[in-house]
C-alpha cells in the first residue's frame, strides 16, 4: 500500500490519473477478500498463458490449514488463513511463511453450530493487525506478529444479529480506522467498530431483516466514499462516516421468491454502476448511482448469469461468472456490462460445473466446486474457452474457497489443504 509521500511523488511526476486511481482503489484495505478491490481482479503481469498437462508447478502444499471455505491472504512475506481446529470445535487463525511452514496458529472464536460449520471469513489485514469474523458472529482483531488477540466483540449478542441457516459468513471491511460488519436484525443493520479498540463508532438503523452472506464493498463515486451492502431483502447504500442508510433497493426478487437468506456475492462497482448476481433463479441486475450516490435505479436484468456463491469478474466490459442450475450444477456465462446481453451460457466439459472465478493478466482462473478442476480460461464473447486445466486432489469437502493470486503464485484452498502453484 503506497504512502501519502509516494502518491505525491507520482503526481509530481505528472501521472495524475494514475495517482487518482491509486487513491480510489486503496480506500479499503487491499489485503482481504477477493483481492485489492474485492472484485476478483489481481494486478499481476507476466503470468503463464497456458499450463503443462499436469498443471502449473506445485511450489508447496500443506494439510494443516484446518477445514474451511475461506481464502488465504498474502501480506509481506507471510500468508494468513482461517480454519477449524483439530476437533472442529473452534476457529483458528494461522500464519505461514511463503514456503509453506506454519509459524503459529491461534484460536479466535467459535464456528457456526449448524449447517456447514467450516470457517468462512477471509482475513482482512491492515498494518500489523488481522480482522476476522467467526461463524458465531464474533469480530476479532489479531496481532499478526505473534498471533495475540488484541480485542474481541461478541457481535451476535451485542448487536442481536439475525441470520439465516448458514450463520455469519462475512469478511470484514476495514478502512479509515473502522471495521465494518453487517449483523442485520432489529437493533442495527451495519456497525462500524474502532479498529484499534473494538468500540462502536456508529450503528446504522435496523431494517428488521436477516443479514446475508455478502462481504460489504467500499466504493469511491465522484470523490465520495460509500459502503454497499446486502440484507435479506435490500441492497443498501451506507454513508461511511455516519452509518446512515442513504438508499435501499429491494426489487431484486428475494422477497417474491421467499429466499431471503441466500445472497452471497460482493457486488462489482465501475464508473457509477453496480452489478449484483445471486443464485436460486434470482439472476443478475445492474444499478446506476446518481451523482452523489444517494440513490440508485435499475438499468437492466439478466436471468442467465445467476451466480450461486463463486463471485464474478469484470474484464474489458464483460462480466464473467457461473450460474446456478441446481446446487450441484451450473454453466459458465459472459454478459455485456452495459446492456445485460448474454454472450454465452456454456457448460464446462467433462462433468465440471459452477464455481469461483478470479482474473489476472488478461486471463480468467475458474475453480470448479464439484470436482476441483482449476481452469485457465481465455476471456472472449464466443465461448467458455478453457486453455489449460488440472484437478486438485488433496483436501476434502466442496471446493468453495476462491483462488488467490499474488506475486506470480496461485493459491488454492480445499478444506484443510492449501496449495501454492507457480504461474509465472
């Protein structure tokens, strides 16, 4: 993350536009869920455009990450990840060297005690601290140097969270010395905690709805910061300094379908527009923000890109992702950002289905949740164009963790297994 002096230096060199972009994309911590801007795009170059038949070279692997669906985060010369302890009664936070040696692991909270208890929270790293949220709704600050817990807030009890059948599944948003969490319910919709102490900075008004499983997004729109989040029935725009809910949008199918607890995917923001997609036949939709982001209006809908929980990416004006046919099946889809037109809706050959997706260096990285196949895909408007693929065989359970790319390395997590592949 660049310092203020570095940003000024870039501006003095005349790269004003680049400086502006840097300020906008680093408004939230870049070391967190789905990459620097929480949109699945990783700023890597010089990556391989095809892989050997057996896949890219394996650098290291470990089977001691603990079971979980969360993704790792690389910060400096270490990697951090959450998982379950050995008897699967607690959630743990682990630190590794970039050669795969575990430095420490600590217990920080309790898992969800019903369906799919494995950890969900991808750590957010800011300075020398990591922020995580347990399945039981505990917000925890950890000193990454030694694994000591700095503070912990029992958000489930303090804010009387109201959640669906999969508990709390959220990666905290950290910016401006605040930690953002969306408990939902009748006490508040969203809260901001002081990043140093855990004390409440603000609480937004309650909407009386369940929280969903969407990690909130901080955007910069016409020079103004705004938080975008999702509740059981609403997309909401929140003022980051006060917690005031400035607008809501509820015409996205959840209430009519009776499925108020299924939203999982962090939206994409680009140039005044917000893209959302949720599974179970709710589909995708585009909203346009007004000048000061105090209101949002519907632009288009698309019923083909119906992403379950694998996320989506925007590349050269096209949204790529997978859709939901049922809990075990789904195709891969490309949709025009401006119009919502579907370019293709293709199955992944060989019995592979829907999954997670990230992008880097003009290529897509797709991870099939059913069989564990990782595909290197060329983005185009003609077809789901898989260039290379290999299968992950270590670990257990669904392949739900999203891939991570950092410094020419592809990190794949499957249950208790964590693997690093050389892709540069």
